[in-house]
C-alpha cells in the first residue's frame, strides 16, 4: 500500500480506518474522502504491521467471490455478505463517518 492511498479509493482502508477511530474528512473539491495526511499515514503503518494479503490468479474472480463469502467468516467484506452479524455494525460505522465528514469543513 502506498502512502498515496486514500480511504475513498479502497473499501478495506475505509473500513479499517473507521474501526480504528480515524476521522474521515472531505478534501479537494469536497467530494473525495480521506483520513487526512496523518490518518492515512497511521493507517498505512497499521496495515503494514497487521494486514496480510494473498491472492490467486483467476480468469473470472467474481465467480469465486460468492463461494468464498458463503464458506468463510469474512466480517470486513460487506458486498454479498449481509448475512454476517458484523455487517450492520460496520455498514453503520462507515455511514456515520461519511455523514460526519460531510458536515465538517473541507480540509486542505
């Protein structure tokens, strides 16, 4: 993950930042959301210390996603995962963070 990554472009970063209590803010024109320079840096550092990523190459990755969500406990995956007990909490947390950010002044 590069230091240029922002919450707006990554559902994982948005979820993790909200769970870590980082403040989401509007930047630029006010449409883009980010945890700010310090927050994004802290999130990148947290992910470097705690997150692990692996992948497999698949011609049609969307075909396996539904199967994995059905078989595995994936609380941070909101898409196709409404049945998970954590879904309402995480969805609400993200929605609240976005609503708060929209009510704050645009950051530089």
